[in-house]
C-alpha cells in the first residue's frame, strides 16, 4: 500500500523540528563558549596583574628596607681620662666608632700611651688625627699660620703612623672632602685649604653631643640625642644626604653617669632598623675614587 501524502508531511515536519532543535543547541553552546572563554582569559590576566603588582611592591619594599641611613659616631681629644671607659663600652656593644686622636696626648704620660696601645689593638674602630697640639687652645693664632697647621698634622701622621689621611681640625667645624667645602669661621679657610692641598681629608660634624665644660657632664640624655638624630635625618639637615656625623668627647665619659648615657645611646641606636653605625673611612668621598657634590 502506498503511503499517503499526510504521512509524508508528518515526516518532513518531524525532520524540520529536529533540525531546528539541533541548530538551537549548537547556537546556545557557541554563545556559552564565547562568554566563558573571555571570562577565563580576563581572570588569567587579573591573576597575572596581581602577581606582577605584588612582585613590584615587594621589590620596592626590599629596596626601601635595605637602604639604611648612616651614622658616624666620633670621639675627639683622646687618649685622656675618659678614653678607657669609651673603649670598654664600644667594645662591649660591638659598635664601630672613630677616635680622633691628639698626638701630644699619646706621649703626655705612660697611662695615655698605654691607652693608645689599647686603641691600636681594638676591633671595630678607626683612628684618625685631631692634630698634634690641638692648637694649645689658641685657635685664632693657630689658624692664622696655614703652613704651621699643615706641619702640625704631618707630625701626628708621622709620630702615630696612622693608616688614613682623615683628620678633624681642633676647635673648628671644617669640611674638605673632594668638592665638599665648608668652613664655620672663614678666617680658618686658608689653613683648611692648605691641609687639603697637602693630601688631608677634613671631616667636621653634623651634630654635637654637648657637655658642660665646668662640670664635664653631658647636658643631654641619650634618648634626646636619638630624637635629634631622627629629626636631622627626617628634615635632611646633614651636610651629605642620609649620612650623619656625631661628635662626642671621650673625656666626658670618665664618670659613671655619663658612661651610662653613652651605653644607652648605643643600645637605642642598635634597635633602630633604619640606622646603621659606620666608620668614617666609609663616608662618601673619603675614598678619592668617589665624587661628592654638595650644592
């Protein structure tokens, strides 16, 4: 029996319906794929961006953390009555410091000469010249004769056999380190220039731990000095950025109260992660290969 035309129409309709459903499914799947794929790509880009950002932040943090401000603790006028206490404290605290020595004091007595021997054997310290005569405290007359000033410092180098040419002028805050020039009293400039021409590197100071010249006691507690150091670094008041030279006088620390303040200073400084105690031989420009430009 032949199929009727109605049966053919039904078959065609069923086929058309099935094809439509298949096409619809394919369309939905395609759109879903287009939607999901960019999302995954965007997520991957976001993750990569986040990781990259974290790496940059970490590198900046490490760089910032590794850059410490340098503090140079220096002691003038030794060897004298306070030198033994200073040496004991800095060795006990393992603190790098610099002593600016007066040549005449080394040979003034057996005790002072023995102190000089102890200084030469000590670790973590550098010994520099503070002249031979300390101008005998007649500074104006001393600096009026530049040639005599040079001879005075050369005598210290020869008699003490120092291994560096870094010096500090007595009674004057003078700097001559490569192109760094500063003179507190202009009448001393000619003598300072003569010293530099003779090959000496002149280092002054950024902050002085002051004392009463009558009682020979420090006038400021260690905690106050630390705050002053922080303030100077914060406001950029050092003669060279992020490098601070602190001047102290070791004869002041002959007494127990003052010695305690010195020890407290060192202990408080060691707790500061952004400050590093250093020796003057590492100060920028003290090595002639370095260049220091101060505006």
